[in-house]
């Protein structure tokens, strides 16, 4: 039920997916649904949790290092991923709706997003964990927003350009290994 609901939510939206459709997709009855979930909101929170756990597991399974981040970014920012709403990133597909859901769903998303950022940061950590985390936050938010924009654009050339430019900028963030030196008090006088 969680898997089929995740695909349906990502393709049709949370609000565009009624319980009758969700249970039919899973080959269940309404009674079976309520045997597992107290409400649709309960299912939404479970789907968000599972979708993000699956995405984090894929990132964690990659060998540590920048090469894995590059692989992740190439796949994430590909036209194939852009075109696969139902099978793609839950953040890019559902983020606008998650912000309007109940607290349980927002908490599930917060936990999942935090785990995804941590997974990316592990690949970027070259001795400065704080900087790795900052870069991971930048990468996560950049690629999710870019995928959303690329999906909304009707001009295929522009959409492909968004993906390509984002990849270039994301790799710049990923490869940055030193904080820009802040001017000292002496230099700023």
C-alpha cells in the first residue's frame, strides 16, 4: 500500500489521490485500508517516511566520496529522472503539498530531509563536518528546486538547460573544500 500510494501521490498529487483510488491501486478494500491506517494523513506520513528512507538508502549505498556525489547528481539531474514523476524524488514531486499537510507529515519530511542531507554530507566530508553539512544543504535544496522547475517548463531545451546548469553549479558546491576566508577586522577597516 505504501509503495503504490507513493507512486500515485508523486504522479497525481496527494490531494489528487483519494482513498478509493489508493486502495484500488494496492488491490485492497477500504476496510483493509482502515485496518492499517487511521486516516489518509496517516498514510501520507508513512509514505513520506518510506520514500525518503529509500532515497537515503540509495545514497548511503554509494561508495564514500565525491565520485559518488557526481554519480548521484548525474542521475538526479537527468531528463529520465525529470520525466519519471511516479518513480522519482519524493521531495521534487511532493514538497509543495507537504508544506500544507498536518504536523505528522511535516515531521516525517523533516526527519527524512535531515537524513538525506546527512547522507550527502558523509560523501562530502573532507575533514570539516560543518562545511560538508552546509554544502550538503546547498546541494539538496538546489537539486530539488531545479528538478521542480525543469518539470514545470514546457520548453524541452530550457528544461534540459536547467538540469545541465544545475549539475555544473552543484558540482562546484560539491567540490568546494574550503570556506571563503572572511576578511579580518583589520582588512575591513
